[in-house]
C-alpha cells in the first residue's frame, strides 16, 4: 500500500491486502516495468478481489435494508392497529 492509504482502507480490504502489496511491489520496480505491462495481471487480480468484496458488502447491505424495512413495516402496522382501536372507542 502507498503511504497515503489509510488504515481504514486496509481494514476494509483485508482479504485483498496481499494482492495489493504485490501490486505496490510491482509498481516500485519502476516506470518502465509498468509501461511494458508487467503489473497488468496483478492489477486485474486486485480488481477481481475488490469487485468480489464489493458484491459481498452490497449483499450484506441489502439484507440489512430488508431487515430494517420489515421492522419499520411492523411498527407501522402496530401504529395503524392502535389508531384503529382509538378511533373505534
């Protein structure tokens, strides 16, 4: 990782850290090494890894949103039921 990469970024991508380190090491070999595409395969692997992590994160977020929506709808139903009870009294 570069010096500008924060610790939180590393924590978000622990599964990809090894591949990212390999890419940084490849880039450290110099400009001409990169120009001739010697880091391209490693870069593609980093992209695959980050994409897989993004899909996992999106799946977790979707599930959490479904749970929150179900909880809110339950509260709405309870509130509506209480409103009907008050209006019928």
